[in-house]
């Protein structure tokens, strides 16, 4: 019996690619270029499984490819707002993701962004590298203390709870959060967290606001000019969720006019394109979508995808099916 034909849209860690070669008739994107819409359509016509990443937009038009051969999209990532799930269901295409395995590393990046922007780490490194540092002095590059400050979380899922644990027990930070579907009260109590009735209450109470909500049509520009105005003037915004959760123009305006003190961003609207307004600001830290970027996590993500498609082609239900 022939092996299922599988296309991987971007390069994966070597150990994952080796396992794919052993189990499937696999094709790799050898030069690791972002695949075009036409290439993605062709993949759906020519392969039994396509393994996309969070930057591969697979919408209804692409899922409308004829004749459709693809039976499963094994997404490399926990977020799946780049895939039209309803169109996938209508075409009979299963969709899976990779939850759990990237929780801690993404929470670590959120903590790093918070510390970096509060203590002006990016500014400081740029000054040293440019040869502009003239030595220690009492008023040089003063930042904000993190320990003991209030952390507000928008969304209280796995990654948010991991960040809450690190912040509360590592930095003595009180935790407030808003989530329309909160976990059990004992989970909340263990993390020393307090549930807010509205998103606005979190914005008004927190010294640091970290976004951990899913990307979706409903959450597009969830953080807009009006909600940024609810934040304290000395507060910071941290985003490791999805870029379009934040209105970039509104955030740039708030940062430029010091209506909030700073921001730390790992994700952007339309990435990898970046609103050039961010590059003009010193009070924002910019990371290139590093949330899950550790060897251990990326390998675990790849193996999770392989487990999902293996189960599917063996006639078992994939453990991480989302559609």
C-alpha cells in the first residue's frame, strides 16, 4: 500500500523531517520560501495532507481548489485563525493544531517582553552597540520596577495561566484577568488571580496588560484607541497572541503621545510586514514572532502534527482535531 503524499509548507526541525520521511511520501519546501496562494491551491490538489504554519492563509478560495485531494491540514501551531474552518468542514477536510507543547515557551516570551520594555533593555543594548554609552549615572535610562506591579491578562487559557504563575510566584505580581470562559475557581485561586467582569476593568487596574486571546473576526482590533485610553498612563501592553487583536495605528498613536508608557510585541498585523511607525519609537520592544522558538518546543510541535496525521491515516481520531 502506497504511503500518503504529504507537503510541508516550511522547513521543520531535522528530527521531525526525518520522521516524516520514514512514514510518508513527503515533499518539503526546500528553500523555505513563503508559499503563494497558487502554490497552496496546487498543494491541496496534489497531496493527501498539507502541513501549514500560522503564516499560511488557507481561506475559502484556496479550499475551493478542484479537484481536491487533500484530506487533512495538520497545522504547525496552536492558532488556526488563518484557516477557514467552516470552508474546511464543507469540503470534508480535517484540521488539527498543536496545543499544550508551546505553552511555557510562549509565556516565557511574554515575560521577556514585559521585563525588556519595563527596564528599557532594547534601548540599552542599542546604546551600547552604537558606542553611545558614556557610563553609569543616577538618572540614566530609568525604567519601571516589575516586582509587585499588577499584571492584567486578557484571556486566561493555558499560556495566560503559565504567565500568571511565573509573574505571581516569581515577581510577586497580583493577577487580574478577563475571560468569558474562565477555568475552575480552584485554578484561579491557586494562581492568586482575581476575575474581572469586563475587559475594561482589567485595562483600568493593571500596570502591565498582556494579551492571550485567540485571533478571530470577533477579536480583530479588540484593543483599539478607546480601550487604550482606559489604560493607566504608566501602563504597558504586551502582545504574544495575534497581531490583528491590536489596532496598530491606535497603538502607535498612544505610544507616540505617551498615553501609555510602552509596549512589547511579538506579533503584528499583516506580518512579516511591519507598520513603519513602530520603528520610529523607542518605547516599544519588537520581536520577530519568537513565542515558541526553542528547539525543544518546535520539535514537540512537529511531532504533534505527525502524531495527528498518523492517527488520521490509520483511521483513528486525531487527538488535536479542531475541524
